[in-house]
C-alpha cells in the first residue's frame, strides 16, 4: 500500500542541472581512504589538495592577526566586495610581487577561489555559450554544467606536460565565449611557458579583433592560485604582463589558500575589468559568500608585513619542493629498475604527475587489473597509497596518469610509501 508520504517522495523532482550534476570523484576517493584509516589501516594519503596544519601551519603572524581581529570585535558583515583595507593590500601585493596594476575597485574579495570561479562563469556566460578548457583540469566540467554552458574540452598530453597550446585551442575560439585556464595547473603541477602563454593571448586578441562591437568577447579566466609556488628554473607568467591588451578580457582568480597553506582561512580575490568585477560582486552579494571580516582584517595586515611574508614563503616553498623532489627521485629510481612507472619533473604547486602503466597485469591471486579503477584500488589496498587518477579531472578513463599531492605528508611517510609500493609492484606479473 502506498502512503501519502511515499507518494510525495516519489514526486520530488529537482532541476535538470541538479539531477545531472556529477559528484566529486576526488571526494569519493578521499572518503574511501578515510574509512580505511578509521578502520585502523595505515594509508599514505596523497589525494587531497590541502595541507596538514601539523606539517604546514599557516604563518604565525597571520594566526596572531586573526586572533587579534576577533578580539577587536571584527565579527559583523564586511563590505560586499571586501573591506577596503584588504583590497588596498591586495592591490599593493599585486604590484610588488607580480608587477600588475589593479585598483581596489578592480578587486573582489570572496571566501576562497571557488565563489570567484562560480561568479566568473555566471557573469560571462549565457545558456549554451561555449567554454574551452583543458582536461585534465579541476572542476571546469562541473562549473560549465552549473552555468548551463557548453563544454569544449581540449585533451592535453604528457609531451606538453598536460598544458594546452594555441594550436589545440585555435579551432574552437570562434565558438566560445570563455577560455578557462589554470597555471600552475591542478592536477599536474605544471605551468605555461612564456611562449606558450603569449601564443594563447595572441589567439584571444586576434579573435576579439575579429568580432563586432556588439558581439560578446572571448574572455579568459586565469586561475593562478598556486602562482607563488614555483621551483627550480620554473617561472610563472600571467597574460596581462605578457600582453597588456589582455587586461580588457582577463579575470584572475587568486588568494591565500595555497600560497600560505591557508585553505581553511577562506580569503580569495579576483581581479579584472571593473565592470565585470562589479557584476561578479552583485552575484556574490546574493550568495553571501564573502570572507569572514576578521580574516579579511588579518590578511590585510599580513600582506603589508613583507618581511614576515617573504620569510614564510621561502621556508614553505622549501618544504614543498623537498617532498616533490623526493617523490620524483623515488619514481625515477623505480622506472630505472624496470618498473612500469613514470613521473614528470616537479615544476610548481603541491602536485607531482606520475604514471602507473599497470593495466593488464595480474595480482598474486590471479586477478587481472583490467582498468584504471582496478589499478587505483590495487595501489590503495596493496601499496597502501592513496592517489587521484586523472579521470577524476575529466581525462579519459583509460589515462594511466595520476596526481600526487604533498600538502599532508611527511618525509618519513614518503620513504615508507616507496617501500610499500615496491613490495606491491613485485607482486604483479
């Protein structure tokens, strides 16, 4: 017998967007690992792009500024676009560290990068507008879906360090209104070269010169949340410094989440043409997605403390680079010993791109690793190693590449991981 309650449940129809929104594969994998750890298994979890505060704490000065801001009573609503003091500090920070000239009115503060990415999509796109983005990349496919836009995916390749190039993008620019790029790239930890980014900028400028005055431009969303974390000879480049004319078409996404190990502090900033920033502000006003006022006050003060900022950045980068180098050395050694693994030399961010070419191999109990999901499961269960496959970032399901994140691991864990990994690989035939 069907009750009234059962009938109501059967008719709970939601929007097409919500019904077809895909959940995060990364969070799913992290949940599986969390369950194993809770059950007592010792897993080296290299999945989440976050930081363990016991390994990488936020700057002491920033912590103290936050405490002082709460003690001073900064617990009311901030300005919708961010407190002026913070926007001034960000403006100075951009000029001092990136030679970018943006006024406080061209800067928008939000609770991290995600609301800024969401606001960029919602501000610039109408239903059916084309969005070009590379795969693998973080969450662009989901934002396209939420915005009712049309995805134009560029499948990238290891020989280009998984960074898209102008040749790959060019066939699609006439059908697009947004190009979504990230450098350093999540999930790969690789960056655009100067020539590579210049060529893409020239492509955008050429296309916008072709379009009529009443036609929507091709915009560039440039997510550079990891820009300060570059290693060795690697340099970060941005489109506006390379091509000043790009200032009319570029919306930047940035913040403290990655540069200060401050993912939970929730202070991000976007900057770009004021008309677009004002529209983004209007959207975020209705969402209430501002950063907490006390944290805004604290970050404003901290960004003005250049000696503390420079000292922390140097030590922080050293710790990240040490881990990435150790992982790369370990995978290189395994490769040289004949194991079917590979890795791309560390360039930036907190990620290392690694390869496990294990599909088709058999485990000790005769089970065939028939697909990448089997390989991922084998690495978790046998090597006690938690990694994120590139298909979680939109790459083909048969991609043999993985993301390793080092924000939560110690050097001792890395050493232990290679012992477990080698033992596990030895069980394959």
